[in-house]
């Protein structure tokens, strides 16, 4: 695994996932329906999605010097995600996120160790980026992200940014140096509205395009995605899924499948979005961020059953 198609810079965590009938009131005790431990983390999930679809991916990031860290690296290796630039920070703890699932919809409490257990610039190896076709990042650690994007742009490597709401809250002025160098940004709807102080995803997308970002794809959950370029704007609807078990990782699955289709397969934007919507539709039918992430065969089967026009 020397050649990397897509390199990811960001977070990897352990997810404690529990299904509950409802959120308890203060001082109320309820019984969980299930309790599970899964590998997770936005960037890490994204790279697994790429790898399951046949893409060659690698992770720049860090875990703690503990059994959770060993678990995460072992899982990366099992999924064929390159860990050459995944560092073990012995003095730090591996982040553990708590995820609560109520009727298929997720709420996430993030670990404070996500900000502490990280790669330093002194760890950085520019060869992790210059031989790839795409750098994908969540910008969770600003200093290292700015350095990585600088290396990517100097070496004609495309840059993709997943903008989540908690990062967007840092504000446009703090993030614009990175965002304006992106070839594409894929925010969720709350992240897009937050970074632009907008009331609607459409308004947010228009603002981001006017600022100079070439492609903006806003993920909107069960509605699908809003695709915007300088030339046009179009809603790409999600596929209807009746058996929604867990939406955790749905956006990461979309991003990974989209990146593979658009940057590696060189498909059109719309076809890539449909392909990625299909991947997400399959993912949300199983518990855990990565459990339901499909391979190429499963996506093809799903599209033949749900969208024959995809193959026209």
C-alpha cells in the first residue's frame, strides 16, 4: 500500500453507542435497548468508506497510548487504510465519544481528548500528501491543517473539506485561509448556515460560492444534498429508506463515496452525488458508523433496484 489515492487528516475515536427509547429527564433512569463499542471518528469513517469501495486511503492523525488506540489502528489495518502516518501519543488518551440513538436518529457527545490527542507539525511527513490525488480534512486542528493544505496546493493535490457545525462556530475569519484554498467543501446544513450566518442552506451555498469556493455540497440528511457550483444549483434527493437504524456515519459515508466517484473515477458531480446517496442509504440500515458502509457490489445492486436511470 504505497500509493495513496486519498489521504485524510483529522480524527479517529472510539464510539460508545447506545440505543435508548427516549432521552431521560433529569434524575430519570431508563433501560438501554443496546450498548456497543465501534471504531469511529469523522475522518476515519470517511477513509474506511473510501477503502471499502476499492480506493487506496491513508490516515494522518493520532491515537492515545492505550488499548483503545490499539483497537483503532488494528481496525484501520483490517480495513486496508494505510496507517504509516498514524501516530501513537503515549502520554495522551484515545478519544471516546458517546452516541445516543433514539428511533434511528443520533446525538453525539464528543470527547475532550479529540483536541488533545493530535499530530504535531514536527511529526509531519509531506510525502503523505504529495503522492495522493486528494487531501480530505475536517480542520479540527487548525495549525496542522493549514500546513497540510499548503503542501497540497504546492503539489497540485486537490483539497476537500468536511465542515461540521462545531468547527464552523470558529467563524469565517478564523477558517477562511483554509476554506478559500479548498477545491470543494462538503458541510452539513448547520455548518453551512453557521459559517455564513445564513437562515437556509441555499443562501449559505450561494454565499460560499461567491466567496470563491468552486464546489459546495451541503448534506441535508433525509432530504439529500444541495449541489452548488458557479454555473448551477441542484437538489439531489436522498433515496427512500424505510429501515433506518442509525444515521451515525451517514455523512462520512456520503463524503467517502462521493470523493471516490468524483476525484478517482472521474464521474460527473451529479452522478457522484447519486452514488454517494446510495452508499448512505445502505449505511443507515445498520447500527454503528461503519457497520453498514457498503462495497461496490452492494451499491450497484441498490442502484439497479432503486434508480435504473443511474446507468443511462
